[in-house]
C-alpha cells in the first residue's frame, strides 16, 4: 500500500521550490547587472561548515537516505557532538568542526557533488558566494596577513550583494526566511513543539523510533533523554522550543 505523503515533507518541498524560484529570479537580475556568483557544480569547500536545521528538514533528508548514508550521518553526528562538548568557545567549535570533524558525509568528494541534493537543508541552499571558493575554505581568512585581510574587507564592501562583512550573498540568505518560518509552524502544528539543532545530529535522531515517538507526542523531556541515551544530546545541538 502506498503511504500518503508526510505533510511536513510536503510543506518543506513546497517551501524549497518557492525559494529556488525566488533565488533564481534574484540571481538573474544580479548577474545581468554584472554581479558574479562563484557557486556551481563541483564546488564544495563550504560543505565542512556546521549546519543548523529544523527537525522537520532533518526528517525529510533522512527519509531519502540509504542505510549506508544514514550510518555515515550517525558517525559524523558523534564526532560533531564530541567536538561541541570539548570546544571552549563558538570560534573553536566552528574551526575544529571544519578542520577536524570535516566534510559532510553526504558529499561525494571525487565528483564534488552532494549525494542528497534534492533534500539538502536550507542552509546548503541559501549559501552563495560573491568571491571564489578559496575564500570559503576553512582557515582562509584566519591565514591572511593584516594587509590581505584589509584588502579582503575593502573588496567585500565594494561588492554588491554582500552585507559588507563577508563575501556571502546576503539577500539570498534573507530570501530563505520563509522556509525557516514555515518549518517552525509545521512542527508546532504537527507536534506541538519545535526542535532545532545540528544537521547530522537531528538527521540521526529523526530515524530513531523512540525519539520520534516522544517528539510526535509533544514530549521534550523524554525525547531529550532518548537523545542522551544515544549519545546525541547537547544543549546547543539539540534544542526544543
Ligand atoms: S559557497 Fe563557496 S565553496 Fe560553497 S559552492 Fe559557493 S563558492 Fe563554492
Ligand atoms: S547536505 Fe550536501 S550540500 Fe549540504 S553540506 Fe552535505 S554534501 Fe554539502
């Protein structure tokens, strides 16, 4: 028997499609006016950044992954949690995530492609760079001399589409706001609570029956206890609202 589509998945797929249309229109205008976007097939230096998602998104991603991919996600989630538990600051957490935890297991590094492209989360959809990929690499800014950093900041300020602080394209990030809002609303309607956190942690938890039963019953404490039993609990990587 064919299972009816999950309403949360439908909400997100619709929101993603709307974002793609709007982002496409924005990009057309930007490039027509001479703006340059460096993202494209085979480019993946950003796939080692920490990613925040809603559980609704994580569940959609999980629903399309193979057993081997899910296994990779669980291993990555454990490494992410270990890093978060021992990091002394947010900066150290992000730096070690990129340098040591490493690339997302859904990345095929040989081909340079996302193996879950259709169900990648919002953050992977709305990150666009107005500078070449070498500026997105881990440590790129940290390794610059003072003069290089000053030149970088000048270039960022004079590049349309940036927020003046970094080389990522700000309006394309702002355009994804409705996706986050709709995910929040859909979770509240379905479960009576919202769950937010790390992409790999939530995707792993989304496949755990006991965790999802607690969430679907709107029970944050049992869900948190289950995550703790699985070694996937951390106050910043798993949040209930
Ligand atoms: S954000 Fe940077 S690394 Fe990521 S696809 Fe775009 S140019 Fe490449
Ligand atoms: S889900 Fe895909 S696009 Fe996002 S970090 Fe992983 S490999 Fe990269």
